C-alpha cells in the first residue's frame, strides 16, 4: 500500500481515502459477519490426513489486494503466452515429442513419470485443447515484477473463493465500489460454461452441449467448490455412480432416465477416472469412459495426462518450453530452480539446505516441502536423508522475499505475504483470463506459506478499471 518514500501507491489511493473514514470497531464487527456468512453458506474445506476430518473455514481478510490496469495488462500478456505454450507442449508430448528430439527437454523427465499417460499418446482432445482451466501461481518480488511460482494445469481449485470473496465484499461495503472502479469477476461461471461448451466433441453436433461436473463426493476437500460451480453454471453435479456407458456415450442418471453428457468438467484425478484403464478398484469414475473419450464421444476437462505440466521438474524448463513453441522470449519469468536429479545441483542444494525451499516435484498444498530458514536443524537433517535417497523427487528454489499487502490484524493494518492465482479459460475460440483471481495470504506474521491447509487465508483481488 505504501511506497518506499512513505507515500500511497496509486493503486490504493481511492481505497485509502475510504478506509481512513471508517470506524475500526465497525470494521471488526464486519469481519465477524463475514466469517458467519462463510460458515452459513458452507464455504469450508477438509484437510487430507486429519484424523478428526473436521471442516474448516478458510480465513477471509477484508482488505483487498489491488492491482492497477497497467500492471494487469502486462500480466495478461505473459499469462496468455504461457498458457499457449503449455497447450502446445502437451500436444507435442503426446505426439512427436519434437522438444525432446531437439534436445530442449530430457527424455528422462517422461520415462517412468506417473503423470505422463501412455493412454493419451497419439490422441488429440476435441478442439485440440488439453488445459481448459488453468491456474498460474504468481508472486511479486519487486515493485512491478511478477514471477511464476508454479503452473496448475490439472485441476486448479480456489475459483469459488475468488467469487465468494467478491460477493462478500460487495455485501459488506457496497458504497466502497462506488468510490473505486473494479473490474468484474462474477461472470466467471457463465464464461466457464460457454468455454466448456465450445470444446464439445463431434458427438454433440446438432444440439446444445450438455455439461456436467464430476466430483469424488462430499468428503473431498474441495466439494464445496464442485457444487458451487455446477450450481452457478446451471450444470448437473454427478458422481461416478451417476454415470454409465449407453449407446457409445457417457450418460448421466436424471429423473427422466439417462441423458448423454457432452462435456465433463472432472474434479477426479487421472488414476481414479476409469477402473478399466487406471485403478481397477476405483468407484469415482465410470467404467469405459476413456474408450468413449478416445472415440470422440465426450470431452474431458481438463484432459487426462495434463498433470505432466504440473511437474515441478518440468516447470524448471518452462522458459525453454515457451520459447520453443511460441518463438518468443518468456514475458513472465520463473523462479530460479535447482533440479536435484542433476549431481551438481544436488550438491549445491545439500550444501545450502538451511537457505532454500525444497519441494517434491509432484507435491501440492504446501505438503512435502522444506522451508530451510524456518526449519529446525533436526528437520533439515531428516529432509537431507530423503533428498539423498530420491534426489529426482525434488527441486529447490531460493527463499523469496515475497511482496506483502496490508491485512486487517487485531492492532490495525499489518503486512502479510501473498501470492496470486489468476484463472484462465481455454477453448478453440481463444484464451480468457479472469481479471484478478485468488489472492492467498499467509496470516501468520513472517510466514511464507499461503496454503489454506497450512493456515493461510484469502483476500478479494481487485483489478482497477482504466
């Protein structure tokens, strides 16, 4: 909010004028109202591995994270370039693997990688789209310098919190939005439905495509989001038991019998999608769906096999990937990354564990990682043993000086570290980027971990209109 000279950043000028006129006791009461609203609405999540399986609220902070229109235009260009490259990369990996032939990506990253699906080799999804919904995690380390922390090309979550955060802010402070011109995000479900429909398979020709959301069920940590998006899109929410193969199509059970589904926005991981193709004991997806998919009878969003693009070792090659497929230098830079599978990098990481952040290549949610500067000597030594045992499972990055934004703390405004996840929709008609996205905030003083499962919260993200 404040520049180095103590002045107010232009992005926050109007907001600061409004905030300075507010009664702090009223604001504290509003914060309590927001929490009650979230609990009443059912905006909760479960944490895997918790013995009591208690549902938790994601803490919401009412001070928005604000981005200027100029900053956002720069970000949009970089995000669009990266998503184009990701789709081209996935198509190439499952076809000729030109990037491997050219020596720009080691073949060892694919060999034995569980996220690379042989079942997708030689197959092109309807419309040529692999990543229909993408979340690009960004961090800012300088005045105007955003970097990509990781790519989420499989099943990015959190968009429901982006929408509910905005709705909550507008309900609590309607007058604020007359002072500050903020770009809209509430049309995301409509745009998602339109984008998914545009990816319908050949079997949908001649009628309006039928879209459904496939959920693992009520015990999944993101079930609220699955139900929320289905409701907002006007789509059916289905589980594996609601689907079956009928006349060469995947059909869902309705009160009028079974109805064919054209596009399935699936929130079920690859390995649980089809018991005939992947895990034989899965009940989360319908038997035979991969055969129907490959025959052109249904679109799966995102496509199976896109998880290879989430691999953090692949991430370290993204500058090469962007240049190889777009012919352009990356507009958004990666965080410096050491690949522990390489002996020289491993030696460096082992010598500097206390200074680095080490992550599993397939990890997510803040699990399976070491934050060297905040870890005890015992934790570092335990992680050193894991790293030596399976170095190819890990990458390492410097501990970033993440930017901070103001957060409403008990004593007033306080700086807390944040990241940003913009949501991107991809269809044969083009790429759409939601203005803003989900800002995750590390609510503990000094913490760099923003994941909700690790105590982080969320904020409304504002992109200012010109």
